[in-house]
C-alpha cells in the first residue's frame, strides 16, 4: 500500500509522500494526510476511515488523531 496525495504547489496528483505523513482527524470526523514530497512541497490527501485504519495498522503514518 502506497500513500499518495495532491501536491499543492505543482498541482500534480498521485505524488508519493517523502517519509511518514501525518494523519489527522477533521472536525467533521474525516481523515486527512499531510506531508511533503521529495522536493519539500506541501501535500495533502483526504482518505476514508478504512484506509486510515489500515495505514495506522501498517505503521505508514504518524497517528495524530487523538
């Protein structure tokens, strides 16, 4: 399982994260990944609860949902 996101600076889709992205829970209960690409550009991705749980289980993210 590879986590990818939208790069906000270059406006490209499906860019892989560099390192472990940070998983946060939104105020409405959704999940969002925040991190950087290999060039240091900020990226984000909205993911489902099942994808978030699987990423936590596989230790692919830094869990910041608590």
